[in-house]
C-alpha cells in the first residue's frame, strides 16, 4: 500500500458532482431510450424505476460505505474492510470483478463516445438540415458501415479520456460538471418542448408511463435490472473508489438520493424528448443503439435554430460521456498503478490502450466483423450484455451482501445516522429485498 496520504474531495458538493458526472452519461440519453423501445415501453420503465429505488439506491450507499471505510482502490478496500470486520480477504474478488467490468464497459462506451463526437461535427457542417428520416438514417448507417470513421471517433474519444486521467485533473472537471450538467438538463427541456409541438407528445407519455404488462418477460426484467446498475455506475467499483475519497461528514443516504434523482430525471427527460419524434415520423421503436442518432438529428434538421441546438446537444452529450468514461478508466488505472511498478501516466496508457484495442473489435462488429462470435452475438453486443446482465448485477450483489451481512450492524446504523425505524427498513431492504430481487430476476431469466 502506498504511504501517500489518500486524497479527499474538496467538499460535499465536489463529491456529488463527481458521482453525478459518473452516473449521468450515455446510459441516460443513448441507452435508456433504446432499451425502452426494444422492451415495449412503460412496463420496462416502471420495473426499471422499481429496480433503481429498491436495489440501485441501497447498493449505491453500500458501495460508498465500503469505499469510505476502505480508503483505497476497490479490490484493496474490499479486502481490508473485510479483514477489519473479521472476515475473509477473499471478498476482494468483488472489487476485482468490478474493475474488470469497468474495463470491458469502457471499450464499447468509447465507441459510442466517438459517435457523439462525429455527430457534434455533423451539426456544425449542417449535415442534418432539411433531411427526412431516410436521409438521417442513411447518415447513421453510413457511419456504421465505415470502420475508418468509427475508429477515428473511438480513438479521439479514448485519447481525451486517457489525457484527462493521466494528468489526474479529474478535480478540474468538478467545475465543468457543475455548469454543464444543468445546461444538459435545460437543453433536454427544450427538446421536450419541441416534442410537444409534434402533436405526438401524449402518445409518448402514455408509451412511457401507461404499462402494457403483457409485454413483460423475465428477459425484460433482467434488462431493467442490468440497466439500473449501468446507469448508476454500480457493480464496477466506481462508486466504491469515489467513496474512498470521502470524509466522515457526508450523509450517504441524502447524497445518494440527490444523485439518483438527477440520473433518473435526465433519463426520463431523454425519453420524453425522443419518443414524440419517433411517433411523429413513424420511426422504428426497435432501432436499438441507433435510436437517438436517428431521432434527434431529424428534429434538429427541421426546427428553427436546430443547428446551434444540435451542436450544443451533441457537445454536452460528449461531455457527459467523457465524465462517465473517466470514472470507468480511473479504477483500472488505480489498480494497475498499485499492482505494478508502472507510474500513473504509464498505468493510464496501458489500461487505456487495452480498452481501446478491445473497442476496435467492438466497432468492427458493426461492419466487417458482424458475424456472431459467441451466443449468437457480435463483439459489441456481447460486451454490453455480458457486463450489464451478468457482471454488474453479480458484483453489486456481492457488495450489498457484504455490507448487509458481514459488517457490524450497529456500526452501519451509526454511520448512516439511522433512526430505529430507519434501521429496520435499511436492514429489511439490504439484507432481503435487494439481494433476493437480484437473485430472483437472475434465476428466472436463465
Ligand atoms: N453510468 C454511466 C451512464 O449511465 O452513462 C455509465 C457508466 C459509467 C457505467 C461508469 C459504469 C460506470 F462505472
Ligand atoms: Na446514468
């Protein structure tokens, strides 16, 4: 272990901003809407919200709690907190699988970050202006079919991530998150306003909130659970690592509520912005990962001031993707740095280049390497499904089981500042409701 003093956040606000920066990203604006579209709408949304409240939030708090007690990278934190509580150091495996998950997610996340960069450029050149659905669709498919272009976007995005993490200027991003995140919220509100003018807003609202329960399957519920983990950056050691920079004075429950609400509002806002456009233009709900890249440009290309709004939107999306990607690279770097003789800069380079190389396999699966490699899935889908549906839930399950069953009960109650009633609810949720929820969903989908 290093003798350096472990750093701390400059303030409670700084911590909230960093955690929000990690949580709010492509998961909210790119992934959530297309998963809703693929899963049949409101039933998925409601299960997702339930997963966020009953499983995501308690796991978020558990991860912070373990990280704060461990004051180290996720693997070491799990081991040392377990040891202090008189438990096996093998709990370290939870931290390690989180770090591996972060690495795998970063590889394909960066590919989508590259799309966002390319679309920022497209807004500037006026590529969306006056286009109909076919034109916008052709632009998107042209991008997917062009490995060189995808590689360029992926590489530039990953370089930005590596550059930021290598300099350790994550702190400097606090200020940026503070202004850009609200700006993203405002822009989404403008787009929701545009959705109202399409005359299909009501249809979108009912699609998002009026459930057709017959559309629900074990598969859908597992997808909702997996996405709850993905969107809150859980099961990857990220929140554990962020918790390790946390002082005693921060109220974990209140802070978690803030982060969860912001993340959820942005995701629902994205849904409300996108689905009116989908219905107004008869677009395919099942467009998958391309959904926002075909709906929003259509709106930007056909509304007053659309060029500047489009530019702002894709810039902010790229920024939100960057702050999340940084949080994905950080624990991998921390781990490499502490486990090898490499310097921070070299560790960043090694981890970043590794994820970049894997990302190339992911982006080729959209064109020249589209044959399934395993379980009928291409590399991109495989990485996505493997992490979201399996690794994240299982790792998060490990974290919450540990916090609920292996830590001294009273010390947790004191640390969270719970009343007697609050303590009962906390124990009920973390010992039974959340873990059983994860296990049931998991088993029923197999
Ligand atoms: N939570 C981010 C999002 O919703 O885009 C993605 C992400 C970041 C996932 C960091 C996992 C993570 F550790
Ligand atoms: Na998110």
